[in-house]
């Protein structure tokens, strides 16, 4: 793989294989299985929170596509506000 940065035997390694459109090595495949099992084992409230976050992210993406200028304006406003708060 060219430009390989992720380590084998990690979830990031699995993702790198996938992005390079290649079959993951055994170590990365096992890491992915461990990652999935751990996510499935998360408590119900954690899974519910994760689902809400994904829904919010998807909805925001759709709104942004609908009105990029307004999204950009709100984003810059909120960013400035947060930067002001933290100084
Ligand atoms: Zn690998």
C-alpha cells in the first residue's frame, strides 16, 4: 500500500485496507471483528445516543446541501461565538 499510515491489526488498519480497495489482512480483519463486537455490546443508552448523533449528522448534511450559504453563515457565527467564549 502506498502512503500507508495506519498500523496492521487495528481498526484504522482495516479502514486503510478498505479505502485502498484491498482485502484486509487477518490481523486487521480480527481487529474489525473486535471493534464491531465491542460496539454491539455497548449499553442501550450509548447505542441510542450514537443513533441520535448519526441522525443529527445526516439531517445537518441534508440541510447544508439545501442551503449552503445559510449553513456557512451559521457555522461561522457559531465558530466565532465559541472562540469568543474561550478567550
Ligand atoms: Zn492489515
